[in-house]
C-alpha cells in the first residue's frame, strides 16, 4: 500500500473495487481513491454487510466515510451474493 497508492496519485478511475477486509485499510483507500473516482464511476465494496467478526470494521469505515457524501450505498440485484457499491456523483 505504501508504494502502490502514491504511484496512482495522478490517475482517475471509472471503476474501483475495494477488497480491504479491515477498518484502517478501507479508511486509507477511501480517502485516497474517492476524489480520483470519475463522476458516473463505481466504487464496489467487497466486505460491506459481510461477517463483522471476520471483516473487523469494514462496514463501519465505509459508513463513516460516506456519512457526509452525496452518494448512498446501493446493492447490485442480479448477483448470487450481495454486492454493494456507490455510483460517484
């Protein structure tokens, strides 16, 4: 993470799939990637509404980060396992 994120500082993204597992990992990546996500792009969260004992703080980190953002968590309907995302405004 220390080497990867800085190498992406000048990039913009239409799709970001976050599979971070833990609170701090989500916080760091959300803070870095949110402003680099293009309007109309998607941010998908792998551990949202998953086993809270295994993925310590993942959902809490996402909820805290998005609390004052205009985007709201949505769910892909046509998947076997629920997948949650935001569409960047």
